[in-house]
C-alpha cells in the first residue's frame, strides 16, 4: 500500500510544499490544476464547495485570484525541480465544463482544451520529475496525449463515463470501486489509486483491506494499491505505513 497526499484545505501553500511533501512515509502528491481566464494554469485546494471556486478560477485572471490560496503551476514545478523532488507528482486537470450542449459550445471547448494542453506542455518542458497527469475528462486527456507530453497519463473513473480508456493509472472514488477490475488492471501493470474523501470512506476502506470485511481478493491487491487523501497523518496511523 502506497500513500498519495492531495493538496487540500488543511495546509497552506508554504506548509504543504515545505513540510508535507517531505514526509518520509508518503509516496507522492496530487495537485489540482485549473486554467484562469488569462491562460495561467494554477494549483488550488479542492473542497466540497469547489464547483463555485472552479467557476471563479476559469472566469478570473491570475491577478484577481491572488487573495485566494492559489499558486501558478509553473511556480510549483520550478520549485519542485529546484529541490529535485524524488517522489510522484500527480496533476489532476479539472475542466470547467464537462458537458457539450451545442455545436458552438463544443468548438469553444475544443479550443479551450488545446490551449490547456499547450500551456501544460510549456510548463513541463525540460524537467526531470516523476509527473503523472489525470482528469475526469477523456477529451482533455486526448489533447494532452496528442501534445506529446512525456509523462504518464491517468483517468479518474466517474459514473457518467464508464467506457474503457487505456492509460497508465486509474483513480477510483470509493463509490466507484470495482475490485475484479482493479485486480485486472494491476495485473496489466497499471497503477490503481483509491481516493478517500471523508471519515466514512476511510473506515470503509480499512474494513475492506485490513478489517472484518477483508477477503482473499482484497488481501491480494492491498500491497499494490495506492491510497489518496488529504490527511497524511490519519492515513499513516490508520494503515500503519
């Protein structure tokens, strides 16, 4: 079992990038990324009210967001490169609009995704870090793939898009768990990450892998599964990392 820590509301930028990322027992970090109205990719904290925040980011310039806990992705990548950060860095690309309603909106969205991919490629050029890029949007991932960014690609599995996509890693929320599928993907050499969002899910995953509800299957895949959450100390204590 490996731990991936998402940058969430608990930590300021300084605390997260000066302390949390260096915890010995974690195996990597996840950063949530969105694009501003003036084409700056930014890292921000994902929370329960994030739909409003995401809308605000996409409709604002970077300068207008300076009073929020928002930092440019370029600044973060440059810092992680300078310190030669040795662990995984997963970038969760969050699209503002998930659905295309009209032909005109679809055209605008395609241009938006092309810009997104171009900015990302520019940001990640000539770096030597363990970068992974994932999203709930297969369309956005396809533009990233076409831009020939040399990173691993992942897909965050969601209920409204269950068609198979061949990527390097998969992220499952607790309500989307499919254990036989997870075992199959691990067998194919794919990384599988389970995203734990609250106390109930933490308890559920503990029971499934280590507690009263564990099975031969969960015992078999436990060592290969990554767990992702916002609270490193809690995950460490719960799963005895």
